[in-house]
C-alpha cells in the first residue's frame, strides 16, 4: 500500500457575527476545501498555509486545537491511499481569488449554503466538525 499526503484548511472569516466558509470548485467540477501535496521538509501546518495561499490567495492564521483528517483510495492509482489533514484557518480583510490552474471558482458562504455546495460526504463531516469547534 502506498500513501500520498496532502494538507489544507477549512478556511473561514467572521462578518457581522456570522461565520463564512471558503469553498472552492476544482477544475474537475467537485467542491471542497483548499489543500495540496506536502513538499519535502514541510510540516503539515506549513503545507496547509502554503496551499491556502496558492489556491485562494489568502494569508491565514491556523486556529489552535483543531486538526482532522480523511483517507480515501485514489481513483486511477491502484493501491494508493490519500491522507488529507485539515486545520481551521481564519482570515480577515482579504478577498479570496482562485488560482486558475486548479481552482475554477471560490465561494464564501454561511454554513448551510457551504454544506449544500460541498460535493463529498466526508467534506460535509469535516465542515460540521469545524463549525461545531468554532461555536463551542
């Protein structure tokens, strides 16, 4: 079994007492969170910060105490499992912009609309965990 590892974030901001989440539509059509492959020598947190900056143009702060992950078999790569680690990442006073090579569109949405926009059940689980963490 081979493993590939990516890191990213559930990116959010607060506006008028509301939490808004950044959801991206990938060029392939599915919607999820900014993430990408770890590079040699990087920590999980460094990868998450770099990938968020590269994919949506935001400089974020990672929220202490939140880390979650998902694993799934990679389609088209028999015997390879993808592990993705997500952190909570907050931004303020910035506008996200899509990296055109990978990201077709960037949405900034309240929780309910973000849940409806996400493609995969695991992404909805991760968003629920993040939202519950922020509201406790």
